[in-house]
C-alpha cells in the first residue's frame, strides 16, 4: 500500500452522543486503530494518531492512568 493514506469519518449513535467529549475523542482513536488493524491496514506501515484532546491523548499513551473508569476501559 505504498503512498496510500487512509482516513474515515462518521456519526455517533444515540447512546454515545450522550457521552462527554473526552470519551468520544478517545473512543474515536481506539476504534479507528482497531478497525485499521482488523482490516490489515497496519502491516508494514507507520501509524500516526492525531487528536486535539489532551485527556484522550494522555489516556491513549498512558494506558489507564486516568481516574475516569469509563475512559480507562
């Protein structure tokens, strides 16, 4: 897949729409990476993950050191 850039967008379902922005930003990061992995897009690639949400970034990189149990899951 030389030279291919993959991106996606979508809408939140009603149950997720009620969550706060930190949860939605983190879920977006985790779900996107998970889908890319399952689709085989991460073989022989370099992965860049971008967010403008400091809480989501901290939870993503620190792996569960946040006090919010829902974010840690």
